[in-house]
C-alpha cells in the first residue's frame, strides 16, 4: 500500500472514536425537569440521565446557585447552553464532558433548519450568512445549517437567501450557541425590460464554469442583491481567502490572488499569479499571469499573459499575449499577440498579430498581421497583411492582399484586389479593382465597374454601363487595324492590333493606349488618344516601339455607328535586334513627312475608320 494511503487510513481510524463520542454525548436528546436545585446537583442529574460524567474546575462554576430548567426533547448542548447562559465551551473525552469557561473573543454557533413557508419542505442549498463578518454556509440536503461566528460584535445580522425566494434577515444577540429555525417565502416577480449586460454573468461563461465551483456559482445566484466593500483581500483560490466563500460578493481596493481569485469588484489594484475573476466593475489596474475575466466595465489597464475578457465595456488599455474579447464598446488601446474582438464600437487602436475584429463602428486604427474586420463603419485606417473588410469606409484601407467594402469614401490600396459597391475616392491595386459605381479613380491591371463618372486607369477597363467601342481603321503604319476601347468617355483604354500583307515584307502591330472622347453635338465629337505599339516586319531582324498621339473627328449618322478620321504624330524607336543574320527592317514612316536617323524617326501620319457599338 502506498505510504500516503496508509497514513490517511491511520488518521481516519484515530479520529473515528472521537467523532463517535461527539455524536454520542452533546447531540443526545433527553427530557429534564429540575426545579430549585443547586447547579452542581443539576449537572449531576443531567449526567446521570445521559449516562456520562461532567468534569470541571470547582471554582469556575457557581455550584451553589439555584437553578430551574424544564425541557423536552432537547439535546445536551441545548440544555447546557440554556443552563449556563452560553458562557462555557464543551469538550468531550471518552465518557466525560469537560466544561470550560469560554474566553472572550471566541466563537459561537448558530444552527437550525430552513423551510419553505408555504409547503413546509426543508430547503437545500440556501445561503445563510452574517452581513458584517462576511461568513456564510449552505444548507445541506436536509435543510440544516450551522454557522460559526465570532462574538466580538454585540449582535449578529443573520440573513437567509435563496434564488426565487424572498431574503429573510434576523438580528440575534451574541451570547451562546443558538438554534434558529427559519422559514422563507417563495415570490414571483415581474421581470423589467432591461439591456442585457455582462454583470453577474461571469459564472455562466466557459471560464467561470471551469474555474468556479458549483457552490460558488450557486451562492452568486442566491446573493445576487448583496454586495459589500472592504479595503483588501488575499486569496489562494476562489473561496479560500480573506472573505471565504463570500469573496464573490465583496469589492476591494486591493486584491491579491496567489493562484486565482473571485471578487465582486475592484477599485484600485488586482494582481494574480494565474487568473482574476471579477463579477462587476474594475477600476485602475488588473494584472494576471494567464487570465482576466471582468463581468462589468473595465476602466484602466488590463494585462494578461494569455487572455482578457470584459463582458461590458473597456476604457483604457487592454494587453494580452494571445487574445482579447470585449462584449461592449472599447475606448483606448487593445493589443494582442493573436486575435481580439470588440462586439460593439471601437474608438482608438486595435493591434493584433493575426486578426482584429469589431462588430460595430471603428473610429481609429485597426492593425493586424492577417485580417481586420469592421462590421459597421470605419472612420480611420485599416492596415493588414492579408485582408481588410469594412461595411462603410471613411479613410484608408491598405493591405498586401485584398480590401472589401460596401461603400468606400477614401483610398483602397491592395497588393492583389479591391472590391467595393460604391467608390467615392480611389482604388489602387496591382491586379484587380471592382466596384458597382465609381466616382473617383480606379488604378489597376484590370478595372471593373457597373457605372462610373470618374477615371479608370488600367490595362483592361470594363464598365457595364459605360464606354464600349470596336473600331476598324486604316493608318499610315499598316492598312488594317482593329481596336477595342472600353471604360468611360472621360478616360478609356485601347487594345489594338494590325497588319499589312503587302510585299515586300509583312508587318504586324500590337499596342495599348488610352483616350478621351469629347461630345460636341449629338452627332459630332472629337477624340484624343495616346498609344504605344510594337511594330515588326517579317523576314527582318528588328522591332520598333512606336509612340502615337492622335486626334480624330467623329461623325455619328446613327446610334451605334461613327465614322472618324484625323492626324497622327508618331515616333519610332529601334527596340532590339533579335537575329543579326537577317536584313535590317526599314524604319517605319520613312515615306511620310518627318525626320530622324537609322534608330529613331518622328513623322506626321493619318488614320481613318469606322466605330461600331
């Protein structure tokens, strides 16, 4: 057998006889009828009837005093308390009951049963407590309680509380051990319409159920209307400290929890090696090695090695190694190593290693290594490594990944994509921008919008209700060209290609450009375009970059059809020689008015064509 179990069994065997004798003498019931007898004689008669012997110092008891006592069905303890006026304490040894004068400042007991006034049934798990000494106990399954109190106060304010029952209070004189049976009444109350907050809910959280015993949670339900203030408290774990199991009903100026603690509130400083659980508000400072749980408002600084959880609002600084959670609103700074959440509004700064999220409005800065979420409006800045998301943005969204917004008033900058319903500002991305309506600027490789009154700058611009034109034309460079123009009339993009099949040498052109159309009349308009094209003639070694600035006059005889013509100023620059063994390509534009040398040429050309759609 392991040594620990052996010693435990030995201790039990040693204590069992004492327990048996205690129950045998003091709790034994009897009937007594003693009239006008000396106290010494009365004690002899009681001992004889109970089959035990009293032992006491002769001068400690007024043996010659005449006494009268008549009781039926009372325990030895109750009879002696009445006979000796509660001034003595009792100790049992074998079949002896030792009487000693009770020294001042000692304890006395109040015991009895708690019953339902209407049904007469005994009530279990009711809290019986003394308001000034902050000492409490529960009734057992038989409704019995026993409360150990100090006699340093002139009276004891005993209260009995039970969930769904009316509180009952008694004022008892400090004298001897007393038996007090209490009846309490159930009551029905109309629940007022209130806003649900975190107050008195810490016991119902996952951490509360894990770290608080069922007795402490039951006591919180029983004593939901009773709270006290004390200057300080020290506890090892919840329920084992300065205020015992009443700690959850006491607010303190200073609270020290060696491992963990459970208090009603803090108006000062609270420190814990592992965790702090506070039912209501915390003001000033709360520090824990692992966890802080605050059921009310947190005003000040809250620091935890792992997690902070505030079930109401936070005003100040919240710092955690892994996560922060605020059920209400936040004003101040929230910083965590991984994730954090505010369920209502956030004013200030949220900074997280992975994810910052606010379910209400954000007025300030959200900064995270991965993602930021503002479920309502953002007035400020979001900066994230992967994704930013906000319902309405009034400010800046910046990320290496993507930005999402319903209504954008400001600037979106993304490494990959920006998506918004309505944009009044600027979208900038390296690849893709998408919006339903744009009143501003889109800059990206691909820009897509349903409609726009602004500008789209990109390789591909697509506007569902915008500018879509297909042009077929002949130019001074090649006789056959096809161009696709999309975007808005203010600024559209051009993708073009062309060829010449004439001998000697077939020529090919590919290019990109931008343009603007200015309406002069329902049937007349002018365009201005800039483009860059690559020109190559088959069978030769060279490629040229051709830069063209063109203007055209458009005549629109009917909807969806336009005829255009205009001058073109071109500049050709030799790009590279790919195959030195092939002959040199002739310089483009050599047959037109211009000037240049073998590598570059500037000339004046022309264009004419038809546009449909």
